[in-house]
């Protein structure tokens, strides 16, 4: 028998993939020619020149020369796992999404990541973590592409290249790997003060998780849910880790990133291998879908704002369990392609301007990263629902499509017998009213409130958590070269809390500025502290 069996579509699957991996009785070239030897090039005599005609030598080296693909432009470093999601059925009144039905089980693939480091960077740096979940539902793929921080740096995707340019290593020296400790990052976040909230979360213990298994996850944006009767509800998604939320302190993180830069990926893989399968409960906060799209005065379209859980409790709707490690990092963790626009019936987007840009960006970058438009055919990206599209040809096309008329209606291939829109299972965008207006580059007034929620976050932290925030700002700003940037950041801290500003300023040996606007009158939200955050699952 040959070295591999492949599926009818030409792709090795499951156990067959293991057969492909070095297990056959004999080696072959990519063309299936049996090889006598893969260790010695073809030469003229034992000491003579190597012959160019050695096809195996050239094929082996040429393939090797092209083994690397571009790393992700952000979230390059990640670790992933397979698992299963079980719906509780509790979301049925607000969404028709079938995978959320009671006891419906859906296979998932989850990739955790840091945002700014390169593929080879350390795990325990201070950074935001990606928390991307691919649900292979019977209605097509649903991707919930979230982070471990519930807000984002910017309110409009048009600034995304800018914030990432500011956060990535300096163009001249290519240092540092993490977001911490460099001037461009602090320059950006002090000039674009909508970044204050996300930055404060980064400087808190949330910036250095103890484990991927101990992070909350957030969909960040407000989504629009639609139920079987066509009624809509606005919602935010949350993942609650069964193990609670835990962090490393800065000193621990220095030791782990030095002694074991793979600390988080090792922890995830070891836990799963040992049978300690990590679990998260998926929950939603729901809000009436009013024309204003606000809740208790909070603008639901502003991705720099949360809705405190005391105002809108998180209602559990399902359970995620990760129970299988990837068998091939490249084929799965590296080639997986998430997209916030991969939605299933019952879940739709809102007009959050950050989300609008994301809906464009992911597929665009993946065309470069994965070498053309056919990456949905890669095993890790394939839907577990029937695919019947009219996308044809292109780089790395592996499907052999039958028929001659990839368009509808047609009079050659049976006319393409489906009737558009008649299928009750189809994804239909919610026909919401779009407010009429002038074409402008403006933001609503509510987007200009940059400090009230950072203040609320700060006031919600325990004294120890606050100490960690003060130390983090003091250390990171002490690494800036430019005093003007430090002073500008201190002015943002003054608008969060005078003591925070005072203590960081003292640590830096600088005067503490006065707030430039009245301090927001906000009550602490206990759910924002990570102390005592545990969600034992029944
Ligand atoms: C990748 C989350 C905003 C562009 C990712 C990943 C996550 C993520 C988790 C990693 C996916 C993976 O593991 O493969 C978020 C969140 C955002 C946000 C939660 C804000 C709420 C944006 C914006 C843009 C953007 C505004 C662009 C306009 C990208 C790109 C990638 C990426 C290009 C790389 C995708 C790939 O190469 O496969 N993002 N992101 N993101 N994100 Fe975002």
C-alpha cells in the first residue's frame, strides 16, 4: 500500500493525516515516485559535483524554501485547541441561532493569542489577548472573534493601522516585542484619549493572564440578535472561565517569559492532555433594540464602553469545553481564518464603526496570508454544513467543481434549482431602519466621553489591584525616552483619578497635573475587579 489514504476530496482526514506523517512503508516524491534515499544528493562520484538534474534534491529544497507563510499582521502568536460547545436553550427567546438550542452540541476551534508580538515572542508579556472561537454549526460557521478585554483602543476602524503602527516595534530599532515600554504606543494613546479605557485594562492585572484557561472573553461590540418571530434584541457576548480570572504579577511574568517563553501554550496543551479540560460559560447581556441604541445612557455602538454587569446581568446560554490539542500547529492554529462577518441566522451586526472595518479587514488580510481566495477549503476552515457556492478557480483551488454553468438561473445544469430567499434556514440580514443623514466624517457626542468608564474601572479595583496599576504605569512610562509623552499621559491619568496620577507622577519624579475636566460621578462596578470572579458550572 502507498504511504497515505486520502478522502474523496483529495484531503487527508483524521487518522489518515497521521498516516501521512512519516508513517508509510516507503518514502516518495510529491509525485508518488518511490525514493531509494533521501540523505544523499546525486553526484558524479563520491567526491564529485552535485548534479542539477537531481529532481528529489531540488523538490525537497524548493518545498522547504517556501514553508513559511506571512505571520498574521496582528495576533501573530497564538495557541489553539479543539472542543465542543453545548447550548443551554436559554437564548431561544432572543435568537433563533440553532446552535444555541438546548443540548445542541457544536464542534469548535478556539485560538488564543497576544496582539502585538511576533510569532516567536514570549507568552507572558503585558498585552491584550485574542479569544477567537470558530463554531462549526449546522447552519454554517459562526466566528466570535473577541478579546480578553471588553473594550477597544479606538472607535473607528480607520484608525486601526495607526494604533497598530504605534504599538508594534519601533520601525527603526524593531524593539520592543510587547506593547509596553515604548514611546510610540504612549504617544498614540495620549493623543487619542479614547484609548484610555483599554490602556487602563492593559495596565491592570488583566494585561498578564495567569493562563489562557483563566481569562474572560468578550465579543466587545454590540450585536443584534433576532428570534424566530423576527424580533430583535441588542446583545454583548461574554465568556466566563470556570477556573476564575487570575493573573501573574509583573515579577512572575518576568521569570516565566525568561524561563519559559511558551508558558501559556504549554499550560493549555498540558492541561488538555492531562484531561483537565478548560471550560467557559458563554453569556449575553441583552438590551432593548431602540432607535437610540443606548442603554442607561451608555452608547452601545461605542466599542470603548462597557455596560456594567450590575445594570445588565450576564445570562448564561451555553458551555464551551476544550478537550483536544491540535495535531499539527501549521495546518490548524496557523491556517485557521476567523472573520467577524461569519454569522449564522439569529445573529447580526450593528453599526459600530469599528466592527464595520473589521468586516472588511479579515478576509482581505487572509487573501495575502493564506495565498489567495480559497482558504475556506483548508480542512480547519471548512464548514460542517453543505457548501454550494459559485466561487470558482483562483490560487490553491482544490475542489473539482462539476457542471458548466456556475451562475443562476441557468438552462444547462438543471437551472440551479433553489429559489433565492425561499429557504427558511437562510441568513437574512435584519431589515433595520437606517437613519438618514448627511455624509460626514463625524462622531456622535457620546463618543467624546473618554474618562468616565476608565474612572469607574479604577474605582472598582481592590487596593492591591490598584497598586499593580500604579506600578505598571510607573514602570512603562519610565521606559519612555520623551518627557513630553510622559507628561501627556499623566494628564490623562489626572482625568481618571487624582491619586492614580499623583502616585505615578511621584514615581516618575514629575509634577502631577490637575484634571482638565470634572471627574465623572460614577459608582464602582464590583464585577470589574477580578477578585473572587469564579463561575462554577452546574
Ligand atoms: C486578528 C480581535 C479589531 C484586524 C484578530 C484576532 C483576534 C482579533 C482575536 C486573532 C484571530 C486569530 O486567532 O487568528 C479583535 C477585536 C477587535 C479587533 C476583539 C476589536 C474589538 C480589529 C480591527 C481591525 C482588525 C478594527 C481592522 C480594521 C485584524 C486582522 C487580523 C486580526 C487583520 C489578522 C487576521 C488574520 O491574519 O487571520 N483580531 N480585533 N481587528 N484582526 Fe482584529
